[in-house]
C-alpha cells in the first residue's frame, strides 16, 4: 500500500472521513471501507506502472504516496457522493490520472534507490548490443 489512513486524515478532516466511510451513523472511521479505497488506489497505481517498473515498488516514494492519497480520497467521495462530487476532488482526480499517464510514458520518472546509484556511476542499462545495429559504421560514414 502506498498510503495509510493517517495520510488520508492529513488531507481531509477526521469528521469528513467518518462521513465518507461510516454507513452506520457511528462517530468513527470504518477501517474496512478506508482500506478498500487504499487498495483501489494501490492497485490502480500498479496497473499504470506495470511494464515500466519492477513491482512491487518501495512504498515510501513520496510521489506515489501523494497519488495514492488523492486516488483514495476520490474513491471515498465517489462511494458516498457520486452524483454531487465536489469539483475540487474531481479536478484533483483528473490531474492525478494525468500524472500516472506521464509516469507510464516515462515523461516523469520515479526516483528509485538503484537509479541514483546508476547515475552516479555513469552507467546506463540497455538491452541492445552491437549486433542490433541497423547500419554499420561503414554505411554511416558514407553520409
């Protein structure tokens, strides 16, 4: 999971979280409903990142935590206020999906532990070798 209930409570008030999660009019957060929203956000994030990054990723990446919080909040609002979704929540959701698209396309990259180490050593990883060349040096020198 990329975020926690405590992370969500830092973005919305405890009272709002109670209203969004509790179906029994009790003054407490329904942990199961909140967990389902967090599971949704984590699964959606993994779906976008699969193929670009080896999963599972470090769950402490700040950008992924922010994305997971935004997606979880949207999910909680959508279960309660689907017809009357606050415009700010919907706009944030759309921006979050755009960010996931950019990560998937490689426009935005995640700072992974081994990527910093690779950059410091001036090494680049590739799956190509000299046999993959379409044009030899001789052909290219002719131009």
